[in-house]
């Protein structure tokens, strides 16, 4: 009976990661709307200028104004939004993780204190901690710099080439007929969306990490859990199921059957748009003071008990109840799967972004007809 503790923790984290993906999708929509407002400001400014001839003094003035528009917008709209979301996600992740461990212990009759870290400390740590090499502020500054260089280079090329204001605006922002994907700033929009998704995973990871470090009398190790489908990156496939110490410098000893995580203290995100998560591995029940054997090391946890360690996420999903499947996918995607014959892994692109229903309908209209959507 008590050997279900790590199963409970692992199962929860799979479900919780779906919720964090939804948070990332919501924030991606918000950052897209904000970038659209920046497009509108740049469009209004460029349309007010005479860009038909390249005159150095005029070009320098335009360059300064474009830089000022971007600086002000990133300072007022982008940076506060991303900082707020990172802080909120890391705090919520920490509180949720502590509550999970508390409930899991209680459900198997174990009464142990679980410490919830100070929310302010968690948020500060998540903001300062680098992900994929840099802390959040450096990522924002890099995004702004590349955005300016790309935008100004396109404007300057248009002026030198004698293009009209309307043509330059289209080169910078894109054309509505192509959903603005043909503009130079499409790369900036995509960069902002990638930053949101990667940052959300980082913040959730740091929130969990703070709880584990506060509760090392209960938590023995950290296990990497990848979203196993055709889009999983090689690095995440390699790390899936491997375990490492809770904190750097721990005298960590592998148990029989465990595979080591390399690097030992790796945490998601492993790369931009990473969808992997991590889950706590508790100390043995004997280490916790209970005379009970642990779950076998060759099994991987799920809500249904012991299952094969190579079970993929979508194989796991296929075994769940209809209610759980609808909760994970939504009503219409569930119908596309069950009645339209669309495998759930096709609902996500190579970057880990879930396609909108409109995008799916354009890609597979026959499936929508089959599903009656």
C-alpha cells in the first residue's frame, strides 16, 4: 500500500505539466497581442514619415525614433508582463508542489512536515537563475536588440532602394493577406513566443526546486520526465527517466537500476520550447522511518500503478478515462481524436506549441467533417 508515494508524485506531475503548457499558451496569446500593438505603433510612425529617399540626416532621425519606440514599449509592455508571469508561475508552482507532497504523504498514512518556501524568495531566485544560459532580463534585452536591428535594417534597405512608405511598412510588419507572416518582425514575434514558453517551464521548474531543497529530509532525488512523442528532442529523450541529486554537491548515490542524469543537476528547460518536467523522488520508506519495501526500480509511475518504464505520454493518455482525456485535450480535440482519427501528437507542432482549432481545420478539414465539428 505505501509503495504508491512516488507513483502519486509522478502522476501528478504529468497532469500538472499539461496545466503549465496551458498557462504558456495563454501567455503566448497575450504576448502576441502586445507585439501586435507594437506593430501598430511602428506602422503609424512610419506612415507619418517621408521614407521615399535616403537622406542621412532624415534616416538618423527615423532610426532614433524607431529605437525610442521599441525601448519604451519593451520597458512598459514586455518586461513587466514577463516578470509578472515568471514571478507568479514560480510562486504557484512552489505552493502546488508543497501541497502535492503533503497530500501524497497523508494519503498513505504518513504524517511529516512539508515546508513551503517563502514566495518572495522563490520568485527572486527564479528571476535571477539563468535558463538556457541567461537570466530573464538578458533574454529580454537580447530580444529587443535583435528586434531593433531587424526592424531598422529593413527600413534602411527600403529607403535606400526607393520603396514607398506603404511598401516599407509591409516589409517591416507584413501584409494582412498573409497574416503578417511575411514581415521582418515575424521573427521577433516568434522569438517572443518562444521566450514565453521557455520561461514558463523554467519558472515552474524553479518553483518545484525550491520546495525540494527545503524538504531534503523527505526528497532523495530528482527525476527527469520528458513528454515522449515524435517531437521530443534528443536531449530530452536521453534524460528521460534519469535521476540526479536535489542540490549541487550532494553525496548522491545511485540505487540499483537507476540511470544517472547528466549533468546531475540539469533542470528543464533543456532548450527553447522544452516541454520536459521533473518530479521528486522521495527517500525510501525505511529512510523515512517506515518498515516497508520500495517500488521496484524498473517500473515507471502512473496513476494506474506500476507500468512499463518506456510507456510514452500518449500511450498513458490512451489508457485514461474519457473525463481525463477530455480534460487533457479539450472537447473538440478529443472528438478529432476519437471520431476524426487524428492522433493526439499531431495537435502539437515541432516547437511544442499546440495548434489552434482553426489551424487544425485548415490542415485536416476531412477529419473535422468526420468528427462533425
